[in-house]
């Protein structure tokens, strides 16, 4: 390879579509028999598609290696270079080929990155950081943004005088390499805490769906590099004075593969009108959050047959005892989102190392958290007393009229003093019934302000509730929904018994127990708690919603605001005064002070209280629920995947029915009011009419048939048999053979994770 090549080079993979076959890369180089050929096919290629036809063209196929949904084919051809005529079973093709250029990176420490839409300035700063702090002297950047023709020119200008940089190659591809049905990586609509309109697919910029491209890049460019580190422009290898670089650590490994362990980092706040930069990222999660895993490798030691994939080297387990660390700069990845759309800011804590890096290595002036966010001194004074001993529920409703009276009667009966209801878009008379109940002093009814605030209905309601006197003057507050019933096992089953059993607790998390439809298909105007007695086992970790909780919190200034599952905004000065217990009265782990919405194996408990969650009710009522949508996820459809996850009929639990006599008496007392009775009957009639209308529509009829099928009935008793990915992908991935009655007791079925949004 000539040593007088320029530092900056552009290259293009030989990719192309040839009928049913799509080629990622085709290489051709001299061999004793003429030319050796290696072709990487995109997903969808099958071995029978590439077997030679009657005429093999110029190429003789020798071997086909199946890698997941991809294919690598090796063969021989006459001596020469340039296009190659090949005849496959799927048809003839003129393949563009390239010769390997491994000398470009011979002996160099190379960064291997995908660029999705980061501007040249961001990539140049990322590259300069690693040249200075890690000793990188080269980079290979796979440009996944084909419509940004100016990127390479701008990057060449910005890096032209970068000291220490020996080689920079930008590689493009004529085929989209992302998942066909996935949105672009970094699309603002896919941010972790942004809900609403789903993002459109963008296979050009979507997360990588053709992992073999890494192997193709190795063969063409990287096989003679000293070391290669797979880090993207949002990733910064952690540098420490005197510490070995990532590339030095690869050299010190036994097998030539090093694990890279990532951690997400965030800005505190972004300056208006400025694109997020690495130097803005000065906060990390407290407690630390899980991050991505990447790798670094020595290609010479691994040899040419080691298969490189985006997630690692196939068959090569990196040494994980002491992985190299890197920070993933989340606002570089999601530049169009506010920080609060990426993370709960209550979990963010300034990190001195990140601040020093931002200021010293990037020359940035990042926005730091306010002084109050730095750990304040613990408050010396005792907690102020709660304003009262009253308990208030804050809830949202849309078309819940048929179920409202039972829920209200039950919770009044167990000791709830006040109920604040926010409704929106009701067409079944729910709002009329709520107005009647308010006139009689039984609830307080408000119109949900979500349209004026632009927030989701539940979040808008909880924010508005903070200004309501009924909340401000309460002693205990719990946000919860009309399909949730507080089932207290202590004493006589009333809130007073729960508070007494919980002792000095000032927060009580009540873990869901998912109740299924108990094989009931038709809607009945009778108590939910009487009809639906089948539920999940007490000990069940999947699906991930199975152990979600809602939290009763004492109104003593321990947290700044209400949230769906638990209070948010810990008053750090009073953190030591929080006495948070689970449903068995045992202390919750300290990590829940700032985040967490579901119980885990070390903190679930039902001894004192269970939150019975009747998420689906009858199959007919589920049709109406799907039409209505979910209060905190307004853009999420509720199809058979949601039914499958939430409909658990494995066991029976009738413990809540000890209240049935008193519940019926309270419902009868409410129904004795002619106007309330008429409003309830109207809602029931509207519910039945909606069911009848929906069942005439093809998509709802198909859904009804699916969720009432014998297959779905059997699956509702088998949740413990399935891994998490089954719940994420939906019931259709489960083969019929898994429904057998004679499965071993230890049998668990799982599948690969989904590529896009989980099945709803």
C-alpha cells in the first residue's frame, strides 16, 4: 500500500440489489487459482438462492456460511479485478467488486464508528478527543446518512490539521443497513420518556439491521490494524491520567478481545438554540444506570476467520472482569429532545469527572445543576406533621361509567375520604355521573387540562392536582386507576389497619397482582371484584408489568410531585427521613428513593396489601378499552399483545370478596338515588351498544375471536413458562407445540428480542 496516500479518504461499499439478492460487499483479490471472492449478502438471502445455476458465470462457489438471517459466500474466479459475472439460483448478476485495502490501517489504533446524522463538527470533536486521550491515530466511519453529501467535505476540512491523525476513511453504502421497520436512531419520537405519535420507519438511519457489515469492513480495511475499538460518535472512552488506553488494554488481553462497558450520561440543561455537544454532558444517573456494551479487538491475533458483528466477535468471549469504560452522551444521540424526554431529571447528579472533562478537554461551559441539586445537608428538624389523616385518591377517567360506582363504593368502604377525578372525552355518560356524584359530595370532578398543557392526560392531571386543596390538605395521597382495587389483608381490611400495620412508614408501595378475565367473554353489570377471581401467581417476574406498583405517600414534603407509580422529586435534605415500605411492610431498597416503578425479587410483598389490577375485565369490555386507548399512552393501540401480557388466569384469589356484603350494600345505597341510578344505567347501555357496534367491525371481530380462543385461554395460564421477549413480541411467536400439557416443570420458552416497538 503506498505510504503517500492522503490522510482523508472516501470509499464506497460495492453493495447493490440483484433481483431477490442484496449484496452488502463483494471482495476480489489475487489467489493461486486466479481470484478469491468473498460476498456478504444482506438479510433474506438463503443458501438455496446462491447455489450455482446451470451456468456459474465467472464464479465458482465454494462455501456458503449462514449467519442468522445473513449469508457469506466464498468462491473462485478468473484472475482480474472489477465487475464479476455471477450466476446464482436466484438469477444472474454483474457484481461490482473491490480489492481489500488492509494496508490503509496497518499497525494503527482505529476507531470503528457508525454515523447516523451527527454533524461533521460533532464527529470531529469526538475524533479529536480520542486521538488526544486514547492514542487513536485512525478512524473508519460508516456513513449511514446518504442524503448528507456535505458531511464528508466538512469533516475533511475540520480534521485536515488534526495532530496525531494518520488516516480517516469515510465509507458509504448504496443499500440501507438499518432495520426495515424501525425508525431512525435518535428520532425524537423514540426518546425514552416521550410518548405520542409513533416514528416512521427509516431503514437508512435505523439501528443496524445488517450486522455482517462489520465483518465486511474488517476484511476490506481493518484486518492489519493494531487494534480496533467499536465506538460511535456519541461514545467517549473514559480517560484517566496514567491509565492504559483502550488500545493498550486490547494488547494486554489474553485472546485479543476487550469488553467495553457503557454508561449513559446527560446534560443538566441544554442552551436554547445550540446543538447538544459532548461537553454539555456533566450528569450521570444516581444510582447508576445500565448502558450499552461494545468491544475492542486485535484483528491480527483473532485472524481472518473471526466473524465480526456489531455486538461483538462471534465465538469470542471478551474478558469482562475489568472492562474498559465509556460514556454514552445521550443528547448527542437524541439532539432534538429535551433532557427530561430522555431521563427523569430527579435521578441526575453532577459528576466532577464529567465536569472536568467538559471544561478541560472540550473547552465547554456546561450548564451545571443548581446548587440545591448537590447533596444538601440532612435536615436536622423533625418531619412536619401531615395536614390531616384524610386519604385522597387522584385518578383519571375516560368512559369508565359502567365500573365507576363499584370502584367508588369499595374505596369509600375501606376508608378513602376523598376522590379527585379528572375526566376527558367521555361519550358514555361518565362525566355526567361524576357531576352527580360531585353534587352529593362523593367525589371532586375536574376536566382534564391535558390539551392546554400539551402533556399526556395522566401527567397533566397529576400536575394540576398539586394545586387542589383536597390534595394539599390530605394526610395520604395515592394516584391510581379505576381498574385497581386496594386489597388490604391486615386487620379488617381497611386503610386504618394498613397504616397501623405499616408503623412509621410514610410511603407504602402496593404491588400489582394481575387479574385476568377468568375466561369470561361477555360483559355483565355486576361487580368486577366478584366476577374476576383468576390472577397471576404471587411470585412471577414476567411480564415486566406484573410487579408494577402504586404508592400511598404521606403528605409531609418528602417529595416534590406526584407521578403515576410513585412520588418524584426527592427532597434530598429529608432523604434520611423517608420510611418507604413494600406491601409486606418491609423497607424498600434505597435505590427507589429516586427511581423505579416496579417491584423486584428483593422487594416484592403482599402480606399487608395487594393492588388488584383488573386490566382487561371481560373480552367484550376489552374491545371498548382498546377503542378508548390508554390514559398515559394515548398513541398505543391495545391489541392481542396487551391482552396476552395482562390477562393472567394461572391461580385463584378471592381474598377481596370478604368485602362483598358491605360492597353490595354501599352500591345499593348509591343506586337508591334515582339520578345516580339513571346515569349508571345509561353508561351500561352505552357500553353494551359500543360492544355491539365494535363486533360488527372486521378488525374488532378478529380481535374478539383471537382473545376468546382456546389458544389464548391456555396461554393465560402459562405466563411463568415464557421469557421476557415473548411478552414483548406477542403471542403469535409461540408455536402450538408449547401449549402441550406434558411440558417438563422447568420448561421456559423464549425468542429473540423485537426490533421495533413491543407488541401492544
